[in-house]
């Protein structure tokens, strides 16, 4: 009991430092679908790992991919996008689908085949081609990414109602828990039980507008955090 309480306080403390807000834990058992490239406009094809900003043709939107992760929490002091329904121009677009996946895929950790890797992965402050990433990755700590149109990133944007793959690297077999910080400051905890080592994925459901922050633990060791701006 003491270890469980310490674990909860540890993770809540990490997320509190990230978000700068107080939280209440709501334990549920849900998680969201198979990806499709989709955009709120017709931005054209973005490069796999651009070195800096990229302008989407026909939109005037300039996206900065040089970081791959948000530099601050929330586009506004409330954590909500400044305009609901507006694409956050600093975020790579998520690869998402607008329909729900099969029920069995919404409530489990799924295996990811490295035989079909992404073009690029955000690691050590930059996007790396998969072949480079796979040789440099130490594979000793839990890692978390979101699937985007430029590869696996720590920061992305998705329309309300979309389903996005969240990719994980699990360094060792252990118990997995995932924490999602909502824009209103509350936190949901998902207990996925025993997870084996390797690349995995689960499904994020964009159920409310604003910035959603996600982190997972494997046997109480936390991953990095990722942010998804829902608009």
C-alpha cells in the first residue's frame, strides 16, 4: 500500500511539474484506432524529417519540426487552443482516423512490428531516420511518442474525435500504467497490467479540446511525456 501511494505521488508530481496545475486521479479502463493520413485542410505532403520550418502548400501554415516537442504547456493559460477548431500551427499533424477501432483494440496494449518502422523518430532533441535511430537508441528506458505525418514525435495536433496511435518502447517486462492529464487539470490513470518488453502501441482518443499530456510507467519507471493538442 505504501509503495502504491508513493508511486501515485511520484507520477502526479512529475505531471504537476510539467503542467503547473493540480490534479485529481480518475481511474478508468479505456483506450482508443488504425491510422489514416488526414488533415483539417489540404496541406500537401510534408517531408519525413525536415530540418526546420515547413510551409504546407496552399495553407500558409508554417510548422516548426526542429523541436518535435512543445516548448511550453498550453497555447493559452487555460491549456485550451486559442481558437477551438483551429489547427495549432506549431504542431506536426497527427496521423489519425475519425472512426473507432474494434472494441478489443481500445482496451489493450498492442504489439508494434519494427519490420514496418516509421520514417523518422524524435530522439535526443531531433528527428532521426529510423536506421540512424535504431543504431543510437540505448533501449534502456521507457519511451513514448505519438504517430504524426513527420514520424514519431513528442508533440502533435489532432481534431476533436480523432484516434491517434501512441507508440511505446518498453525496455523490460513489468506492470504498465498510463496517466493522461486533461486540459481541465484532472488526470485519468489506465492500468494495463503486465506488459512484455519491446515496441507497443495504444490508442489515444481526442475526446475534449485542449492540450492532453500523457506519460506511462513500467514497474514504476516513468517514460518521457508527450503532448497532443486537440482542436
